[in-house]
């Protein structure tokens, strides 16, 4: 595995769109010491300011929307590296806002890509996609496997459809204009500072409060859970390794594969919680199986996940206890 201390970016000016979110805030935390970091975000989900990361002298926060081309052009014009994370995220939110989901993803990404091309100085463009592009059943999927488009009109799949389109868009900018683009497909990332939706966030908060852990249907959906530090490591490697350019990478942890039901049980055990598990009817389409192959990232980037599920969950539970004053429920 690559030595992250030797391979991390130094002396760059980095823009993170959507950089106040969960993954973005962790990237800011890692990049800020040795680089200048600019965050462009509407702050709908804000993990940056509660952590005090915006107060660092190397961090600049700009409140703005990727749907505004002028705002994007101003944010992009003097940066070297662009990490594009801005999107509408979370299944519940996507179901409520399918049109806005597609607008932010399609138009926002087009604006950022064009601004990067126009600036003439972008030496790496990292576009965050999603594992949702593989559809409902994805077992040990590689970057070369067929992606799946959901039924037209089904709001559940608008996020995946839009992200798949922007993957193609980023790669066409690479092929036609030589823009050094990279795509990352995250597989179920979790960890401290997770904001909004997400099974791990939901289960840990409720387990520490002694509240019921709610599971959709019977909880037999299978996921591979990846700790936040692992995807940060992978992203930083794509910034410095030229072999990454022109490629998409699955980033996840196939070793940490469990059903949603067993995830809830494991969190309850590790949190020493007596929370009951409740099964809630969910009538919307869902992903039944999602397990990546990460061999391409291992071979091209010399990357592999470091944190197994138990260690990652223990770190995350500890953070929630410390930050939110949550104590374990009594059994």
C-alpha cells in the first residue's frame, strides 16, 4: 500500500465543491495543512463549520451554488485542483426532490467542468459519482461491468442516472480537451461527521439514545461499508498519481460486507445498547446487493481499505459520544 505521507498533495490550491459535506469536510481536514483549500457550498448539509475547519488560515469558505455559472467561474479561476462533490444526496431527499437532484448533478457538473476547462490551469479534476450506477444487484462489480439505468419516471434512480451522465461528461472533457479527469464511485461511506441520512448515522444515534433502530422491510439488503479515512486516502492518491487520469475507481471495502439487519445488531452490540430493532415497510425500489471489486484501485493506485467494520464503527461511535454528549443506553 502507498505511504500516504509521501504521496499526499503539497503546495496546491484546491477547490472542493460541496466541500462542507461529510466526505468534503474530511478532505478539507487532510488537505489544509499543506495546501490552500477553497470550499464552495450552499451549506445545506454542513459538517465543516461545526468542526471549526473553516477557521483554519488555509481554508476559504464561499457560500455559493454550482448552478450559477458566474459563481462557479469565480471559484475555479485560480485553483489547480478541483474535487467536485456538490450534489443532492440521500435516498429520502432524492425521492422528495428528483428534479432538483438532476439539475444540480447535470447542470452543476457541466458548469464546473466548463469552468475548469476555461481556466486553463486545472491539473486534476476529480468527479464524485456513486455506486448507485450499478443498479439494484451489484456483486463484486468492477469498473468495466455494465452500469444499469433504472425505470424512467422512478424517482429512486434519478440520482444514479444523473451521476452516470456526469461520469460520461467528465470523461468526454478528458478525451476531447485533455482535461485530467478522474471519477470516484463511493460505496456506502460512513464515519464521524456524517450529516443527513445514512444507516450508520441513524443506527448509532438511536442506539446511543436507547431508541428503536428502524430497518426498511426485513433488513436483508447487503452492503459493503467503507470507513471515511479509506476514501480520503484513495482520493488523495488520485490527485498525485498520473495513472489515475481518465479512469473511474470503485472505492469501498468488500471485507466489511453485512446485511443492514446485521449492521444494526453490530452497532447495538458495540454501543452496549438495549435499543430494539423495528422493521418498517418501505415500498420504494431499493438496492438489494452492493459489493464492489476494488482491484483496479489496488493495482493502479496501490490503495486498499485499512479499516475493517468493527474498528470503523468503534471509532464512529466514540466520536458521536464525544461530540453529541450521547451516552450508552442501559440494558
